[in-house]
C-alpha cells in the first residue's frame, strides 16, 4: 500500500496541454520541431513532512505539510486539508532519503523569508512519510528522430520543467533494471 495524491488532469487534457507547450512560441510553430508521440501516467516518490511552526507574527502556531523531492530537492507546501489516499500505484523505489533536519531547515528558511522579526521562528517536525505524486510523461520526437520527454504535473496541469531530470532518472533506472 502506498500513500498518494490523485491527479485531477485526465489524459486528453494532459495531451492538449503538452501540445500547447510544444507549439507555444511562434518559432516552435514555424519549425514544428517536436511532436508528441505518446504519454503515460506515472507517480514519483517524494518525502512528505508534517510540521508545527510558530513565529513572531504567528505566535499561536500553525500546522502544515511540505514535500521534498529527493533528487532535485525541490520542495512544495501542501494544503493541510489535501486528501492523501492509500492504495496501489506504480511504485518506484525512492532513490534518496531526506532527513527531518533538512525538511526543518527548508521550512525555517521559508518562514525566515516572510518574517520581519526573525528571532522567534520555531519549527517542530511531527511526521515523515513517503508520498507518491502524479505526473504525465510525454514522449516527443523531433525531425532528426531524437526523443525527449515533457513532464506535466497531474495535480495542477502545469509543465514541470525542473521535474524532467528527476523523471528521466526514474525512467532510466527502470529501463536498466529489467
């Protein structure tokens, strides 16, 4: 059983968004350099941390969740009320760990950037779990026959350029483990 978030972007919409991205500039339309060949859904493992934090402006404290992708170290604050589901998803093994201390520093510096009085920032880590996030991976081919990928976040429908390298590492590892 895995913890995961359900995507809200269906295949048809993902295909349309990827094609729009590939043809987004006038130069891309003229050159039509890349064509979307196929797409597939995938889940990428991230570490999810629950925390409590307080600061000068939020003295009563607040609770939250943050995810950190272990390869790129990209972080995202999750809404506290986000629905985490349990079930079977295409489990990829997590390639690296992220410590509670590292997550605590990420949250601290997020708060530090927003606070005017920075001396009273307190962050306590509550929980750590592996969470799978949904993405669409689009495979493209250019006129020279070179293949590439485009990655779309299945939660918000945005092309996620920084996740491309991470997804490629998982695809590469999966292809070479068979």
